[in-house]
């Protein structure tokens, strides 16, 4: 039977607590060949990778919170891998850069920033991008926040604020995105009905946007804005 599998990444000492405390239910955990997974009928409500990833991140947050109460010192998984298992048992791993579910491959599409792929920027401008942030408090802070594997709405919004403090104006005014994109991000982050427990304000204070961002989309938005800002700063 086809199903979504979420492979948890981290120290096995911590990961083994998931199947111990959550062996069944709408979302449950199991261990197979030394790897720990999440799965369950609850994941069947979505077909899009971004929805599955967002749901998995929320489940991991909730499960980890409970486990930390039962096992002080428990550490949250450091990463996850989304896998689609077909009816015949074959497994396909999602390649985030290609926006489709595919069999793992060495060949993949990469995002483009300012006419260059991120791989090209990493090879050609890695040190330059770092130098763009190293002497600027706000960009250095934004880069450090982005380096933390925990991506939450408040964390992403803080990165945006530091970028805009550096720029002295909103990112759309600097040509880094459209006004609509910025508004869509900020309204999604502020709306408790969309951002959930990580919303910046109480429920009912802000209306949700017509086309809200998922957390995955928000990460991509902030990533692109931060990369463009560092690229521009390094060129000065």
C-alpha cells in the first residue's frame, strides 16, 4: 500500500525514542534497518511535498516536546527526508530542487539568483558572500540565524527585519522582491490561523492572506532575499 515515509536524521540515541513512545496512531514511528521513520494515515490527506514536509515538521515538534518531558536531555532530529513508497514497495526520495517526487539522481535543477545558479555562486562567490556579511551587524545576524537548522516563522521574520535594517527600507523597495511577495510573507507570518503556534501575534488579530505561504515557501523566499542581499553587499 502506497504511503509517505519521513526518515528522521540525527543521533540514534535520540531517534530511538520516537518508536518507543509513538508506536501507533494516525502518525506513528518505526525503526527499519537502523533508520527511524514517521508514517501513518494522517499523511494521506496531502499529496504535495511541501504539505508533507510542513506536516512532518509540526509532528516532529510535537513528538519531540512530549519526549523531552519523558526523557530530559532529548534532542530533536537534525533533519528529515521525505520518501514516497509505492504500492509495489519501491521508494522514491524527493529532490527539493526539482519540485517533484523523483528517484534520487546526481542530476538536478538548482535555483537561480541574479542570473547565476546557487552552485555557481557557492563556487565563485562563497568567500565574497561571507565578506558581505562579516562587517555588518545586521547581515551577520541574519546569516547566523539562517544557519540554524530550526526554521520557524518568528526566526524567518527576524531575518527579514535584519535585512531591512541593513537596507534601510523594505526589501521590495530595494528590488529584491515584489510588494505582493513581501506582504504575502508578512501576513502569513503574522496570522495565527496560518502560522499556527509560531505566529507572531494572537489568533484573530490579523486576517490571513488570500494566498498564504507555507513554511517551506517562506524559507525559500527568505533564502532568495538573503542571498541577493549578501551578493549585493559583497559587490560594494
